[in-house]
């Protein structure tokens, strides 16, 4: 007699390592009041619906105004990479997870570190600081958000990682993928580029996923370009895509994508994941060809239905990464597609046509449009440009930007 057995998912030996800042997030559902705008303009230029870096003292002042004016605020642990790994813990039975960064102290405790350890996330390379975590205050309104972020304990991350370069790169190389998000410290991108390069030398199959965010996309330093240059996946929203690619008004998206690949150097396969409101467009450059793949968002949330947009990009990244890395989920999707095609077949005489098969795929995973944009001349990518904006004329001259 054969007894019933339960199928248990086997945890990946590689898994995902997340690297990024750890913040205390204060989310206010509403627009930025004039009192805060007046206070902020003493330190930085106020830009609504964007992310602004402010000194720790200014972040504390903004929070005080929030309290004094009795604004409703949600206080939570945050940071882009931290948000991603927290969501990924839902799949901790399938995927090994790790985190690299600096945990700040709150009332003699390290709440970020405690949460990671409780969720069985590896914290071998999480340092601790006597300083408080960074403060990030987000005002969420009109389907968008305005964010003020300070450095806090994250200011110590570059020194911490630099001192652990060899051990950190060895550790990183044991994972299937590393997901990196931005730090405000201008030194950090070069330090990260060194560690990632060392890890790739040890494990050339390491998937390097980077979400540069507003901070890195609007200030493309040499270190940031180095880091993007060793990436496998780059996550961008539509504004970040335009900023990195030096978009010219009314320019086709494919032209902007070509320019980004030219900036990064296209010696290795690389993918851009571009999030728009109504779709996600994936640009891939491999074997001398640029390919565009579009997945339509069939359940768009109207602006009136958006309660809090803070962290939506991180949430997307978590879902994308688990689907990209998890063998269990990939196999599950493959089985669902196979079963759906099988169901369609038994309802039809003869074999399914390619059109019918494609309709099944679109019904299961959403409407897609995949096409080869162009076959590029390899010589056009032989040299790396330093700035996507300052070199627009050069790009147009050699035909890459056409």
C-alpha cells in the first residue's frame, strides 16, 4: 500500500541577497503642508512629487511639524531593499534570503535586525550602529508621493562594506541573485561596484538586479555607472528611464533604451524592466539585438483608488524577483500554461493553431507584445560613453540613436 505523501518545496541553495538602506518610514496620507515646504526650502530646493535628500536635523524638524500639526501618520520600518526582503519572506520556505546593510538603533534596540532574524533572513553581513536609522517622510496624495529622506545610520554603510570587501563578495557569490537599491552616500556606489565585481569573478552566473531609484538616476556619478555596468537587471519607472537615457522630447522609447545600453556598454546580456502606469516594458540586449517585450496592466488602479503609492515599486520588484528566481514558481507557471493549453486542445478538432496557443498564454499571464526592435551593428557599442546627455550628438552621428 502506498501512503499519501505531502510535496514540500525545497529551499534554493542560492537564493536572493538584498542590499540597501534601512529607514524608519513615516507616511502621511495627504499633501505637503506649507509649513513644511517653508522649513525644507532652508536646506534644499523643494520639488513636489519627487524624493529629496535632507540632513538628519531637517528630517527631525519635519517630523516635529507633523506631530505639532497633528497630521495622521503611519510609522513603519522601511528602506527599498528592506521592503523587498520583507515581502520575500513570504517565500522563505522556498528561497534562501540574506541582507547586507547597517541597522540603526532605536531605544537601545535594533528593530530592523530583529525583524530580519525573526523571519529567518541571514544577517551575517548586517552591521549595527549607535546612530538612529535614516528617516524617510512620505506625503502620499493624488496617486503619487513626495519624500524627504535623511542618511542616519546608513552613512556608515560604505565604511562597513569597504572593510568587509573580501568576505562580503565571497558571501554574495553564494547567492543566485543580489538585489541592490540606492544609498544617499556618494561613496557607496563605488564600494558596491567593487564588491559586486569581485562576486561576479567568483560566480559569473550571479544575477545582479539593481533598482537605482530617483537618487541614483538623477545623479549619474562614475560609481553609479560602474554599478549599472555590472548589472543583469535594471528596474526603472518611466521618469527614471527618461532621466538615465537622457530623453529628448517626443523621442521613441526604443531610442532611449538603445542609449542606455550604449551608456552601460553592451558586451554582456542585460535587461531593463521599465514600469509604466498601464504596462511594463522589458528591453533586452543580447546577441547584438535589442528586443522589446510589453506586458499590459489589465487591472489599472485609477488615481481615485490609490490610497498610498509609497513602496509600490519595491512591491513590484519583490514579486518580479520571486517569479524570476523561484524554480517552484517557474515550474508552477509552466504547469498552468501546459494545463490551459491541454484544456483548449480537447475542445477543438485537430491541433491548436499558433494563434490559439498564443491566446491561451495571453489569457493566463496577461496580454504581451514581443518584438525584435532592431539588429544593431556591434561596432556601435564598442566604446562606452561617459554621459547619456552630453553625448547625444555622438550617438545620433553613429546611427545608434536613430
